[in-house]
C-alpha cells in the first residue's frame, strides 16, 4: 500500500529531530547541553495556570466554537489593538492550536496549486513545507549576512516573478534574530500593495526585541488590512508552548474560510487552554518582563562569546532568542574527528565531541550555519561555550 506523495515529500522538523537526539543521549546518562529547541525554559505564569484549574473545576471542558470562545476572541482583538494599534472585530480574529496551526490554516486558505509564495531565507523550517502541502511553491528570497539578514523590499522585488501571490515575513526572525527596520516595513508593505500580494506576518517574537532594534508590526501600517494575515501566539511571550494556543487576525472572509477549514480538521483548540489564554492576555503579567530581561542578559553573554570565537562569525540577535552562527570558517578543518564541510558537520561534531546540541542551518535554508537556542540558563550557556572552546578549534 502506497503513501500519499504529499507526506513522502514532507521533511521532518530538524529542530525536533535534534531535540529528540539530545534527549536520547540524556536518557543514556550523558550530560547534554541542549540548545536545539526554541522553547522558553520558564514556567507559565502562575495566574495563567490558576485560570486553567478554575476552568476545569467550573466544568468548562466541553467543545467551543471551532474558532475559539467569544470571550477569548474579543480579548485577543483588544490585545492586538493595544499591541499594534490595529482595530479588529472578534469575527476577524480566530484561535488556533498554536501559531504553527494558524500558519497552516492561512496557507491552505490563500494558496492555490502552483501559486508562488516569497519566503525570505534563512527561514523558519516550517514555512516551505506548509506552502508545499498547500500545493504552492516556495520562492526563496536571500537576505544578506552583512545586513544582519534583515529583509528589504528590494530583495523581495528581485525575487518576485509572475504567479507569486504572497510573501511571508517573520520579524523578529527565527533563526537569525533579525528585526526589520521600521521604515523598511513600510517599503515592504508598499511592495506588496504594488504587486497585489498577501502578506502573512509571523510576529510571535514581537515581545523579545533588544535595543537599539525597534519592532514595527505590519498590522500598524495604514491601508494594509485587506491583504494582511497577522499571526501570533502565546508560546514565546508567556512560556506557554505546551498549551498550544495561537491566533490569527485578518479580513473577515479569510478568517471565516480558515474557521471552516479548522472545523473540519481539528475542531476547537482545547477549552481549558483557551481559558488560560484569556487570563494571559487580559491582565498584566509581570513575569513577561522578567523573562525578557533574562533573555537580554543571555543575548549579551552569547554575543560576547561569539565575538571572540573566530573562525566562527555572527553577532548577538536583534530579537527572539537564537544565536545564528556562520560556520564557513571551519570548512576544511576536522572537529572531534568530523571533517567539516557544512553546518550539518559542525552540529554533529559539537554533539559528539562536546555534547552540545545545536540545529544545523541547512534546515533553515543556509547550509553553512548552525542555530543555538538561548532558551537555557546563563550557567548552561556558559557551560556550552566552555565545552565548544575546549574542542580546540576556536581562536580565543
């Protein structure tokens, strides 16, 4: 019996693969510093958990509307307006089982077979795969390392071709940490309007931006609402990865189409998690600021290490919590018995030789890089950097 071609063509997530490998080694008693998975290492704020417990005790454990409860959709509309200034009605907002699910729904609703979608590279590993699942064609848009991998309208214009219907933007960016310059956001918006394109904006890291970088939401651009699909979620901001709550805002007819799709695919997001999400976005959460402060300190620590880690190259991120490392300086060397020709080789050498788990850049569209997650304590980061230094390939 044959499998469908769509799953045969589907690549596994490299971030999940490296996490599984690191956990397997840990299960064998090996001390692995796992810098692979993009998951905050903090607990969910206590008030959020309390809201979930209260929902269970109140019996709020039944089906909800496919697109989320009315109370949560209203609260998210207010939350988006407070964050971006954009005004959405509850019918223009929908709750999903994580931001990844929101992206999947968006591509399935907007992309027809053969349609092109501009995807800046390096990219989050899931974008091209979901576009292909929808029948579309990812059209990669290179970004320049010397410009910090910040996306520009000029780069999009150079990559555009007939048949392209949309562009994915992700700022702050996973994996590079790049934050698009506010003036460039307006130029990208103008490009999309001139070319009559959808903008699918993934802004899940918007709360993690480090000065002097400034985040400008695409939702804040006047006149863009009829072609904008705004994706966000609670995983990174509120340390709620396991709760699986994302959300999407956009034109009412697009949201209605996505809700029909969700109704036939997964049904509603978990009712208890929705109650928790309502608490998260309805009241101040001082834990969010404390988490940001710790990420900022880790960012500084990682940037200082990388600045002295020749022949590796890179810089501290503008946003998010990843360190994007250019490994081309290691090509031709042998590290921990592994001949280095690509970032995949570097990631293998680091795991085998130093028990430090990083994700190879090939999964993000850049074969000569690795991504280190800073979602680990400062002590564990120092331990990871010390282990890498001991491999003897870094010119400290």
